[in-house]
C-alpha cells in the first residue's frame, strides 16, 4: 500500500500524539492486564490523568487499595520498577470509588 500525501499517516495521529494531554478512564485496572496498561500509558505517553475504578475489597477502603496498587512490590510502579518519580506518577492516577456501578 503506497502512502501518498494526505494518506493514512497524515490522517491519523501517532499513539503519542493521540494520548498527549488526554484524560483516560480504565476499567479493570487492578487486574493483571489493567496494571500493565496503566503502567504503559503513564510511562510512555504524556497522558494527563488516568481514572480507575476501585471498590472496597477484603476490608480495605478505596484509598488503601490505591496506595497498595501504586506501592506494592508486585505493582508495575513498586520498589525498583520503571518510575524514578513515583510521586509524579501517582499524581496522574485518580481512584474512583465504586461498587458494582449499577451492574449485577
């Protein structure tokens, strides 16, 4: 496929351009794939904010789950992971407390 002037490359932004300054809502962010997706968005794009649904679980309130999500050694953000500035990364994540959101 030949790409001419005005072709596909000029009609669609790159992934980096698309996410720059955007606010994203990620469902399932505490699962394995969700964690990887959130980490990748924060590490490789200039996304402004990532909203994630958190529900209370195992006696932990939403704030505690969020802290665990960011600081756990199993988290893509934890310990020696890819982020040198964890505080800046955490500022870009916002937890939305929810439980079932009307779904059964």
